[in-house]
C-alpha cells in the first residue's frame, strides 16, 4: 500500500519529482481584457469597442469623404499599376519617345518626331509616348502610319486634353510615378527630343536609374545638338567640375542630329535585350 500524505499550505504537490503547476487563480491585474481583431490589427480595452469594418462598408449614410483619404489613394495607386502591368505586359519590344507638348505641327521638330516614330515601327518595335500633343503626337502619328503599335501613356493635367488621335493603345494615369514606372519597365530605350520641364524630368529620371544601375542596357539618345549641347556643357563644366557627378556619367547620354542613327541605337539595344519584331 502507498501511503498518502496530506499537502498542507506552503507544501508543493508533486508528480514524481516534478512540482505540479500552481492552479491558484491569477491576480486581477492579469485577468483577460476585452479584445478583438480588425483585419490584421489587434484591438484591446477601449479600442475594442470601435465599430466593425463591415459596418463602415455597409453604412448607407457615409458622405463619401473616405475616397479622399490616404488608404483609399493607396488602392487607386495600386489599380494604376495593375492596369498598366496588365495592359503592357505583352507589348514586346518598345521605345519611348519624349518631347515637348508645345511642338508645332508645321515645325521641323514635329517632322523629326514623326519620322522617328515611323522608323521605330518599321523595325517592328512599338512606340510609347506620353500620349499628348506636339512631339508626342508626331511620334504616335509616325508609328500609326507605318503600321506599328502606337502607345500613349497619358497623365491627368489641368492644361492638356487627353490622348492624341494617333494612339491605338492608351492608358491615362492620375499619378506621375505610376506612369514613369511604365515608361521604364516596358521600354528598352529612350529617344528625347527638345522639350520643357516634363521632358527634362523624364530624361533625368532615366539617367538616374541607369547611373544607379536600377536598369541596365538602357540607351538614352538626345536628338538636337544645338538644343541639348548647352545642357551637356553645363553638366560637364559645372556639375562634374563641382564633383557632384562623375565625368563618366555623361557617357550615359548620346547626342545626335541624325534620327536614323538615334533609332538604330535604341532598336539595336532592344534586339540585344532578346526582343525581336515578332515579340
């Protein structure tokens, strides 16, 4: 027979040689608190009293102000990336052509852009522009008339009126950074005609991405020696002399007046990236 011993106060009950867990009630301070989840967020105590997400969704008395909040903007931004990726994923080889929206139709710059668009299309490569008027319209027109793929990536602006008539595949964006991503992701090179702030923004965005090796094998060709030479001289004689950039960074940009040379440089790069006319 096994003798049992009473366990008095202060004496630990045992199983074998191991003390049994103390089953006394926890203190009031460690008592469970009201809590629930709201998506991935844990709410406790007074925060747990917040209305459920479904209640906000289904409440018909909402004023609609929520569509102007940052979380809603995130969804709108996401939708622009989804739309852009989904639309352009099968585009194949493409070159972006930039230039001023103010380029007049009767100007030599317009004729240059139109010829560039045509030559790119004749090489079996799609033409991407900002979809606006001026040099963008000219490049789209050239691509269209040459039987190529004419793409326009528009942007919401107070002083432009949407995509030009020569765009066959067009997407309008609210946000510049979503639009810029599409230019770089789906182009194998840039041809840049004379332009203003928008053109300069696109140019330096591309140069920065190449210089920081975010993209590789990406030619940037400026067309218009007289127009672009002062800028390149400033970069060399002021910016590089100041040590703000390396002189070798200027080799990332090529300059010509010959539109055929410009197209040859970017098309060869596109083909070197594994694209062919049938892609």
